[in-house]
C-alpha cells in the first residue's frame, strides 16, 4: 500500500494513503469545538458571577468571592493541564480529550445547584480540570497532524475558537433575557413551579449554567470519529515512551519549560486578573443598562476572534519573538487607555473593550503555534499543557489579590486592572530570552 507523510516533508511518520484528509479535518473539528466550548465555560462566570453571588451573599460585597472563584478556576485549569497533558502523552490525545470534555461539561452544569459561594467554587474547580487539559490535547493533536506550512493558520483558528465560545455564551445570555416571559411559561408547564422559579430568578443564571453542559455531547464525536495522532502512535511503541513531569527538565528542555511557562503566565495574568474584570466593571458603571455585561463580553470576544486569527499568521510572516513583543507592547498601551482614562459606558467604551479584548487575546493565537514547537513528540502534550497552564497559578494569586485590591480601592475595579496590566512589561523582556522557532519542523 502506498504511504504519504502526515506532518510535512520533514516527518518520518507514515500513514496509509487516503487517510490524511479525513484524519486532519476531524482532528481540527474536535480541537476547535473542544476549545470553543472551553471558551464558553470560561466566559460563563463573568456573566453569572454577579447575580449568583449577589443572591448567595444577600447584598454583601461580592468582590472577594468573585476573585476567589476566578482563582480556584485557574488553579483547577492548571492542574488539569498538567494531569491531562501527561495522560495524553500516555494513552493518546483523543482518549484523553474525551475525559477532558466530559469533566468541564458536567461540572459546569452542576454549578446550577450551588447555594453557597463555596459550592460554586468547588464546581468551577472541577470543571476547570477538564478545561485546562483540553487546550494541551487539542493543540498537540492538530500540530502533529497538519503539515508545517498550515500550523500558523491552525494555531489562529484554535485561539479564535475559545473566543467564539465567549461570544456564544454572551449571545445566549441576551437571548435568554429577551425570551424570558415565554420561557417562563414553558418551564412552569414542564417542571414543578418551585424548580422553574429557581431557574428563572436573578437573570436565569442557573439555567445558563445548565445549558453549558451540552458540550458533553462532543465526547461521542471524539470517541467515534476522531483518529489518533500517527506521530504519537509511532512514538508510543518505543521502549522509552513512558514519561513524567521530570522529562520536561531533561536533555536541555528545562530552559524551554521555564521560559514557556513564564510567557504563558504573562498572557494569563493579563487576561484573568485584569481583562476578565471588564464585564463586572461595566455592570458597576452602567447601572440600569440591560445586559451590559453580555454586551461588553460580545465586544471583547469579537476583538479576540479577529486578533487570535491574525497573530498566528503574523508570527509566521515575521517571527515568534517579534510577534510576542508586539502583543505585549500593544496590550500594555491599550489597557492603560481603557483603565486609566475617565471612561463612561457607551460606544467609546465598547470600542476600547473590543481592542483590549482583541489584542490581549492575540497571545492565544500565538501560543498554540509556539509552545508545541518547544517540545518533542513524547512530551509535547504535557509540555504544552504545563507551560501554558503553569501561569494560571500566578494568575490565580492575581485574581485573589485583585478582589482585595478592589476592596481597598473603594470598589475601583479600573484602578486595580490598570495596575495588574503592568504585567505586560515582563513580556517585553522575557521573549528575548526564549528561542526562535520559525521555519523549523516540530521536533520528533
């Protein structure tokens, strides 16, 4: 039987002729859908957090708990990235992806039964375990299946897909509020009145969390239709294929691991300890405006989709390091404008939210391209998962301290965000210590 290469001319991995087309597109579909639904899971708390915590705390200050739940989610995602990345290198990318999607779908939906802030924190942690693993597994699978010339575009598509999830959950939130009267009639007709009332009160936040469980259906698509990476299968047959976290610090990989984690930390800190607070900030300065948090999230998500798609291609046109440096500089400047100027909710606010949300999300179109290029096949999923997710521990500290800072600043969210966004200064320096990988094949 004739064979052809699966990962460009440089790869020595062969697959039966005729399998490449269907294999790579099914793998891409699984990665895109998985990361899109990850974005939906990440985007749900900025929308439901305020009404949920207000209900649970009875009007007390929600800032500290808002920060704690974001922090718990980030820690869960970090552990998930480590554990499921390792699992993907042991049992295969697609098998581990099934567990990843199932975890974040089921536990996100179970958040609807929370009656106290700590309940919500537990469910967000468990959902985040699956979310953190999905990035590493999907990125490793796609980067190994697509030829080298296609990887910049694939990285941009993966980066944009999470923000499509952000957009979808915001649109869903607005859609629910607009059909609330009709929905109330339907739910009261099929459920006990007490249940329907609970689901619909306080902006229907519980119903929104239940709907976030539907990505679990994706596990059947992955299990039945998505093929395994041929590069991983070939490597798994080697006697030394069993790996552990220590392997990321052997054979010269330690520098790549540390710098990759630092670069991921800058992006994650800026997003989770600063930009993710914009919907809550908008809700505070635009009291009485309907669906203000959802509108802000839509603006941010649209920018993120555009810039995530673009920066994978920009990194290929120029190089990885200059693209990261440019993102750090533009993120620093745009955050200073949004958070330090005297902003009022309106068209100008939404424009800068679009730009800040977009440019700070550009990292997520670049990192799926760059991080897998730092590691050989045997540790690629784990290496990508560790370096991307390690920064979540730092971002978690920023999220907790951010809530404390907001309280100490008299509730001034913008001031807190302006200080945290200075983290992009580190990105301007760190990237020049990292290796340039443009034009090189994935290491085998």
